[in-house]
């Protein structure tokens, strides 16, 4: 379930950073959020699979490139509404 993407503090930190600062690469996110690039890439992959972020290059064409990730606000709002409904028992 895509709502599980909100499950980690790090994933939420990525979403907040992208929301506040705009599109950012995995290495920059890792540095700014105090982790390593592999951890950032794994979290970004999960967020991308949930439709919460998009990359400026398709998954199969990223090798050797700096890939920038951007938040998808409509998807985020949709999942937040679903989470709210779940928590309130609707």
C-alpha cells in the first residue's frame, strides 16, 4: 500500500525537502539529510514506486547520470487524504 511510504522518518524528510527546495538529486539529498547515497536511493525508489516522486530520467537510463527527483503534490495530497480517512475510521 502506498500509504506505507510515509512509514519512515527519512521518507518523510525527503518529501519535506523536495516540497521546500524543489527537485534534487539523490547525492544532494543524502548530504543534506545526513545519510549515504545508497540509503537515499533506496528511499527514493520506494517513493517513486508509490508515485510520490518522479525522476527526470527513466529507471533504465540513469546509469552514470545525475538524476533529479521531484515531489508529486497531487499524489501526496491523495495519499494524505486516504491516511486521514483511515485514521478517522471513514
